[in-house]
């Protein structure tokens, strides 16, 4: 377990070196995630959050969920959480952008609500002012990620090689859609975080059941992205995130 963003970044770099050596397609998402984690760390240093120590702690807890899933998959693929089993099990020759989208979907929909519950105590959920600050800092991550969309699109272009004329024509639209997906999914994540908090208060058994529901919903959304066809168009129709139903 890492205690700081620097520690997480070091762990990411170690794993990325192994994935690149093995030509494992999981390297595409990890490389993207490493760059965005560094961007969040820079935003923390620049004072762009209301509670920088909390954001750093949250960023570490969030990243560790992914790294633990990756390590579990490398040891025994069946031991990773189901959304990650599907993401890591995608065809090795699938386009790099698909591997990135699968990783984003699993990490945001399944891991992010868990990480927020992990760093917002039941007492803090009962403090409207503090909870509002947490929600604002949660939303500010979108600003950091939105600034990365163009650069990450360029990196994926470099990895994927020449694009078809249609792909080139759709690039501006794809970037706008990606930014919209991030906003949409974060709103749903906050709803799921509140649902998991309520389940936590109700007891461990209730929490485990609700988390299992989230795992099923997240897995279905990840699997949907692996079906043939234009992924971003399908996301535009069906949405990016998932929402837990009422208990």
C-alpha cells in the first residue's frame, strides 16, 4: 500500500515496465492512468483543490484499487474483480483506445465509488458543509482530466497508426463526447457513493450485497464495450456510467 501519490506513481511505473516488456495490452490503460495521476498530483501542488491532503489521500486509495486488481490478474486472472477480468481479458489485438476505454469504465464505475466511501467517513457524510466540499473537489477532477483529453487522443493516435478518413473527421466529436462521458459518469459515481455509504451504515452484509450489485452493473457495461461497432457512438446512446437501483 502506498502512502503518497509519488508512491503510487512509482508502483505504476514498475508495473508499466513489466507490461511493456510482456507486450501486455493492459499497458495502454496503465500508461494513460499514469499520466493522468501525475496531472492530478500537479493540480494538487498548484492549489486547485479545496482540501489538497484529502484529494491526495483519495487519489492514492483510488489508484491502489486498480493496482491491486492488476496484480491479482497477473497472478490469477480469476481472482480479479469481475469488471477488471473482462477489461483485462479483451482481445490482445483490439485497438489501444478500446483497452483504455475498458480500463476507464471498470475503474470509474466500480472502483471510484469504493474509494470515495473509503475516504469519507460516516461522520463526514453527516456534515453537509464538509460533504459539499468533498463533492466539489470530486467534480474538479473533471477539469484536470478534460485538459488531458487532447493529449491522450494524440498519444493513442501515435500508438494506433494512420486513421481512416472517417476516424479523422470524428476526432473533434470524439473529444467532446469523452469530456461529456467524464462529467456524466462522475455524477453517477456520486450517487453510487451515497448508496454504498447508506449500505455501510446498515451493516457489512448490506454493504457487500450492494457492492456485488455494483460489480454486476459495472461488468455488464464493460462487456457491452467489447461488442463490435463504434464504441463512442454506443456510449453516446447508452451512457458511460451505471447507477445502483434503490435497495
